[in-house]
C-alpha cells in the first residue's frame, strides 16, 4: 500500500534520514522503533508532506506521491494521529469529530459518528466539552476518533500512548487492535517496544536516521537481545 524508497531528509544542514526504505502492505501493521531523536517522527512528517524530502521515492498504491502536500496525502486515505494529539482546543468534542467526517477514497463510510461513539464511550459523555477541557487520555481518544472519521485506508499513530495512565494506555491499545481487525493498514510509533511488537506484523528499527534492523514482529519479540543495542533494553 505504501512504499518508501531511499528517503533522505534534512533539517537545514543536518542530514536526518539516510536512505530509508519501508514497505507497508495493505491490511498489515508495521511498527517503527528507535530511541528518541533517531528520526521516527521526521520519517512520518516526510511521508505526510510536512517536511520536504531531499531525495527518494514515496509511492501510494504504486503511484508516485513524493512532494504531495499534507492535505493531498490525507485525501489519498491516510489518517494521521500526530505526536501531541493536535486537536482543536477551541472546538467541542462533537465539532472536532464532525469537521473531519467524510467518506473514504473508495466511498466507504464504515467509521461514522455513531461507530466512533461506540468505540470511545468516554467521548460520548464529553460531546459538548471543549478540547482543552479533556484529560490527556480523552484528547488522545479524540485524536484517534477524528482520524477514523476520515475513513482512512491507513492509519499513522505517532506516540499514541505517551504520558497516559496505565488504564488509558490499555484502552488505546485495545482500540488499535480493533482498527487492525477492520483491515486498515497501520504504522505505529511508540516507546513501549513490547506493545508495538505485540500489535504489529512487521517492525523496523531506526538508528541515527538509518534502518538498522527489521523483521517479523513476533520474531523480534522473541529475540530481545537483537533489539538491545538499538533500543537500550
């Protein structure tokens, strides 16, 4: 579904991504692992069009999309849950959701308002609350719900559980697992490598902007020593 080939990205004179290759098949979940500052968020922002790549190719369903703007990438069918959540604090929960509602590129409307409410009962109790009135966990649920309301073919989740209480973290992973079950492809970044590997089919490890390890998630999970040098575990 999504292919990244030999991607190089700079911030000013700093070379951040060095020839990164990643392939995300349709209906599969891929984990993106690495310590802080290794280029994970830069990779996501490059493929979404927020940061221009210096070279390399990005393909969506075999079509070249390198250089597309963020709104064009979203219209292709990519739902993005950014680090920091990115909700609109001056809009209510209902408004945050409804403003993003649309059919998917293929006309699908599986993820409508009612389904999001059923998935996140806590949000149903907060519909008229402003985004700034929500707890961190509720804001994260709203960010995920808003992305689902676009009926995406692929979801990107960047640090979806960061800073949340353990019970909320469990709830977020439950929803991620539910999303996977509907056939939506996912790219997941999270500091909890065990949780990432338990909820993905394949994983890629970045070290200083380079792919240094990749493989089937269950194989990597069974061989923690292979991850130790790159994740500090």
